C-alpha cells in the first residue's frame, strides 16, 4: 500500500456561517481501507461529497491517480475511477437490478441498449467480488442488504477503483454488516482502495487499515488501527471521555398500554400474529428482533399509522378502537419512527416547522401558524437536545442524520410524554450521540414515562430495558427480566427458541 491513488489537499467548505470542512488533507493508497470517523455533523459526508463532485470546495484541490480532479463535477469523478455508495440509496425500486446498474451508463443517442453485454459485465463483477444478485429481480423486492449490494455493483460497473461508502451499515443487520465488511476486505486485497464513513467503533477497528478522525470540520487525528483503541477513538471524536449511561433500579407503576392477541394483515400476509404485552409507567420494555420480523408494523399500529386487523388494545385501562395519529399524540404518546428521513422529518421544511408538525393546533392563532412561538419551541429543542448544524429557520435536510434524530427525540420528549414508542432510536448515531439518546430515554423512564423500545441492537436493549421480549415472524415471545437475561438466551429467543430460554420468565403482569 505504498502507491497513493488519492490526494486531498487543504480542502475547506463553508455553508453560510457553518465551516463544514476546515483545511483537511487526506491520502489514500492502493489496496488501502481508510475509515473516516467522527460525530454526526463532523464534516465527513461533506468531504466525501466534495470528492465525488456534489459540492465545490471553497479552497484546496484533489488529485486522483496523479491527475487533478475537476471540482463540482460528478461525471468527472466517475470517469476518474471514483464511485460513491450513499447512505440513502439512489436506486429506482420499480426497475430491475440490471436496469438500475445500466441507468446513466449509455448514450441517449445509442440506437439500442446493449443489455446482453451489460448483463455479462455485471455477472463478471458479481462473481469476482462475491456480490451475488439476480439481475432480473425487481429492486423493490430485495432486502435492504441486497439493495446496498446493487449500489456497490453499480459503482464497480462504472469501473470504480476508489470506492467511497457513506455509513454503509446504518440500515443493515449485524449479520449483513459482517458479510459486507468481509466483501470490502476482499476488494482491498484485489487492489481497490476504499474510504468508508462511520461512527461505529467496532466495525472501524475490525475493518480499516487507517483511521482518520474529524471533529467540528477539522481533522484532529490519524491512527493506524492496530495502534489505537475504541476508548481513544471515542474521546478523539467528541473531545472528551464518553460513558454510556447505566440503568438504575426502578419500581414500575400502573399498566398504561396493553395489547392482547393483536393481529395485522397486509396484502394477504399476516404481519402481526397474536401479539400480547403490558407496558407500565416508569419502565422500558425492549422488543428485540432481526429486521423484518414485525417491528415496523407493531410500531405503526401503536403509533396510529396502521389499523390493526384484530385483538384488543387498552390505553390507560380503557379499550380503544383504531388509534389515529392525532389521537395517539393527544393521549400523550411520543413516537420516534424507524426511518427518520421518510417518516420523521420533511427535509425541505425548516427545523421549526418540523418541530411543531405533530402539534400544530397548539401553535395556531386564528387559523394561522404562530411562527414566533414555533421558532421559540424549536430553539428549546436545539438548546436542550444539542441539535447542531443550523438555526430554527435552517432546512432540516442540511442536518446530519444524528442531528435529525436528536430533533425528533427532542420534539417527543421535551414535554414529558406518558408513553414513548422508540423504534431504533440510536440507529446511525455516533458514540457521543448514542450516549446522549440513551441518557434521555432513561431520564424519561425516571420521570414516569413508559418506554416501548424497539431495536435490533442487542447491546442497546440489554442496557436500557427492564424487561425484554423477542419478535420473530410477527410473534412475540414471553418477557424475560433484563437483569437475569444474557446474550445467548436473547439470541436464542431472536431465533424463535422460546421454550427453553423463557423458563423462569417474568410474565407480562
């Protein structure tokens, strides 16, 4: 790894008053994997967007394979051999894998598409790097992990020799993430050079040859992976030692939410099958499971976005029919959606507008929105929940993913909800932000909020939950106490093995 294929020299970029990148220099060698590590909003994605031509730097220059890279021109970056896999996929779900890969690669003046040649090239790349896909499969029918594989194949189809991946595991299960990083290591062995943006210390330490840390738009450290530790990297990211909060003992109060034999059928498929649980004030009930086992439908039914097919639901001891979103909010239910970009915020609207979206009646005066009151409310959230990257009038799309999540968390917790349905609350967050989100959830629990925590992160559930149930194939296991459960037991429950693992379980009483 002695031959440098990329040189980023003294790059700076400012958005209004925010200095996103401040005089950053970075090199990448052939066959090297570099991790770009930093808090949400540290400038990682901005730097890589400059490399790929989405942004034009205010100063600095980039050289790829010995040639200057024209700024602000994605096509020039692609021609230079640079490919980028974005955190949020840029694929068409109604097209096939092959059609997605070919899109934009042929001249509009070509009399006929060379589908046969494209298929052969795609399958050659697929075999070479172990990225197995069905070229005729409709993209929308694929899992998230398979769709990400298509994104990588599209970059390689364009003859990328440098591959940039932005938060590549943000939407993957642990098993999918492990497989993807094995593939990346194989790519590096075959001569590809890779930069991946991350804030997950385990995957950075296990995968990267070299780690570059950004903080506040500046490059603050560079380490060989074998010469550092997770503790050092966490402190470099946030500028201080990071400690996850610890759940203390608590005595739960009365049952505030109860489901009995809850079912949901969508498109002829039973998504929820006789779901039963009880949630008490001042406790965290963790629902753990591998993605796609019914977590999203469960959150939808409880949050008012989906109508259950059968079963009973009781709220504060009273039976309820179909719970609408407005009724859920009015009843004091806070909701942190699994997908913040599609269901949590509207990117083109301002922070203050997003802050009041779910409580417009409280900010209306004579049929008009009280902008001043909305701005003040947003400022409370920004200051109280450390939302960085903009003022109340800034567009939400300019925030990093972690700061979007803190905005959603603040919007729901600032007025102390009675119930919080938190779906993947720390997904895609850096170590410092994870600690902050966990602290807020435990603070709400101490204040009497009943928290239903839906997560695929076993460590997160074990750290926050008082009781834990596993969801598999739309079914919910009996609950177990988090104080006595271990990772092996919970892993078996996530695999559907309940009879042996739930002996002595704490039943939902």
